[in-house]
């Protein structure tokens, strides 16, 4: 049962990470697709994280493992963003103030915000790109871990609800603290519900047809405009957006469960599972390579040369997905090679 559970989680996250790539293509002509992707891709990551929480672990061990898993990709992503910005600055402007660029990127890494933040002294902190996700996930995981260790289900639910409301309200008031705290406040709702779904075996129960229909209709309805942007702690359509995102996540999970039950996984399902297993790597690579390639410009060139926006959009998405996944495969192989070489050196000299 555990193996089956991990397979469907990998498939679900594989779908979510592809949705992240599609949702960040930056094409204004098909915003409905972007909005539909935003409704479930990041929430599904948070749900999965909560599903995997083991509150019986010792706090020191849990904190260490969480940091060990999430901090390295965050730092690699921030380093990659610095390198990409330096390269693009040189390419387009012919020169660069390396000291100023480096200092601004270090501050952005330390502040860990998903949007530009103006401090009281007037200094403008740059966003850390996709890096906000790693920091918000770390904060939300630890918060929910300690909540469920010390409180009953009702008390924990009240706490995460209070945190989410506070995060949204304070964002609207213009506050934005470091470490993506307000996005993390919203994320605790999904992390907690993921943990609750595991404890109650909720995902082992089939969804009712009425729930599926309501979920699809609500998903379509909410995709008319941006319903949810956790990165900026914005919940544009209130509780309806939260419910809609949860239903969208459940629909994707249900689909993933059905795919995972196949005795012989098809090539496409194995592809989705690979994407899920390497989702953090894909997120890092996508966050870096998107700084190099202005996809919205490519779309304009393609659409003008082909005279068809839809075909140009599909080709753009296929190119973006292919490039991101290919680079991820290469980077992962290189990382494994360097890790093996380092361990070999340590063995020889140890």
C-alpha cells in the first residue's frame, strides 16, 4: 500500500510541476490557462508535503531533514538567478556592476520574498524568483509539524485558519516580512489538510460524482481571473478560491490514483512519475532558465510567422517543457557525478 501511495503522489506532483512550467510561460493571450494552473499546482505541492509529515519523529531530526531537503535547492536556485541576471545584463547592456548585482542578490536571498519589497528606509529588495516556494514550504512544514504534535485536530485547524487570514489581511495592509512568512501562513492550510487526509485515510475513499462535477465547474468558473497567488499571499476570491483549489487538487489526485493502479505503467505515466520524483530539480532549473529566455517574445515571433496564436502557444509550451526537462536531466546527472566523485575522494583520503 505504501508503494502504491508513493506512486500516485509522484504522478500527481508530476502533473503539478508541468502545470508550473505551463503557468509561467508568460503568454497573455491565454491567461485562462495560467489561472487554471495557478489554482492547483502550488497548493498540490503543499498538500503532498503535509501528507508526508511524520509528527512522531523527534523535532531535531525533523527540522534537520527538512532543512537538508529544502535549503540546498533554494541556494542553488538563488545562485543560478544571480548568474543568469549577470549574463543577461552583459548581453543586453554590455556592462555590469558586479558588486552591486551581487549585494542585491545576497540581500534578496536572505530576505526570501517572492515579490519586490520596499523597506522603510526606501531600499528595494529584489524577489528571489521561485525560491519563495522553498522557504514558505519549510516554514509551513515546521509550523504544522509542531501544531499537530501539541494540539488536537480542531485546535490545529483553528490555528492554520487564523494564520492564513492574518497573512492575507496583513498583505492587504501593505506589510511584507522576510522569509515568505505570509505565503507560508496560507500554505499551512494545505499542509495541514494534507496531513489530515493521511490520518483519516481520506484519499482512499472515492470522490462522489457530485463532488467531481462541482469541482470541475468551480475550477472553470474560478479560471476567469487570477483566483489564487500564494507567492504574493493574494486570495482574490476569498474562501471560494481556497475551496476551488482544494477540489482541483483532489481531482488531480484522483486522476493520479487511477493512473497508478494500472498494472503496467504506460510510458506517459512513467514520464509523469519521473517529473514528480525530480520536481524540486525541475523547479530549480525552470526558475533559472526562464531568466535567460523571454518566452513571451518567442510567442510573438511564432504567432506572427505562423499566423495562428493557438498553434504558436502549443509549440511554445512543448519547447519550454522539453528544454526544462532536458536541462534537468543533465543537471541531475552532473550533480550525481560530482557527488560520487566527492565521496570517492573522501574515501581515498579518509
